[in-house]
């Protein structure tokens, strides 16, 4: 039986921390599905428009060797439907979300992976702005 892993994120200004979490997520199953946050959802979550549009972010994530399928994550509230509709056996999130998605452990295994230290989209934006 093939095992499907699902994960979610904005993946704006794609960096090696994003790559590592997706690589490690893919190792937990046979198929990796990624929900990429819509521009409108990001505005709601982080109060800013992403540097790269959702179309660009989807294209980047979809092109990765470890990713099998991408879709737009329109709403945080729809997470249970996304998990069930994609037949996910495992939900993976970075540990900045630790404990936040435990409610889905009735439909799939919930795993939090350690974030890659010292890199973030915000830090990259600030670094470039200071150059
Ligand atoms: N990440 C990581 N190491 C970093 C930075 C990010 O492992 N140094 C992981 C995050 O923990 C997350 C994924 O990369 O699992 C995507 O990060 P973001 O784009 O910041 O995702 P976020 O906006 O938190 O969206 O429904 C949940 C949200 O869509 C998650």
C-alpha cells in the first residue's frame, strides 16, 4: 500500500530550509503532496503579500524532484478536508507549528520536523534590504 504524505506552507523566496523540510517529508512516505498557501491566505496569516505570487510559488514547489503534487491552500480551516481529500496518511509540519495540528491525528499520523536553523524568508528579505 502506498503511503501519502501531505504538508503545507507558503514557501516564499524558496530557500534551503524549505527544501530540507520537503526532502524529509518525502522520506516518510511514497508520495508527497504540498498545499501552497494562497496569496490571500498569506496576507491573513502574516499581514504581507508574498514576494513571489502563488502561481510562481506553486511552479517552484511543483518542479522539485521530491514533490508529486501541489495545490493551493486557500484556508487554514479547510486542513481536515485537504488531508482527507488527498488520502494523506501522514501530515508533516515544521516544529514552529508543534502541537497545532494534533487534532488531525484521528485521520492521519501527525509529524513535526525540526526547522533548519538560521534561515528564514523574513531574514533573507531583511538581509537583501540592508545590502
Ligand atoms: N521551514 C523549515 N526551516 C526553516 C524555515 C521553514 O523547516 N528554516 C519549514 C516550516 O516549518 C514549514 C515549511 O518550511 O513547515 C514552510 O514554511 P513557511 O513557508 O514559513 O510556511 P508557513 O507560512 O508557516 O505556512 O497551513 C500552515 C501554513 O500554510 C504553513
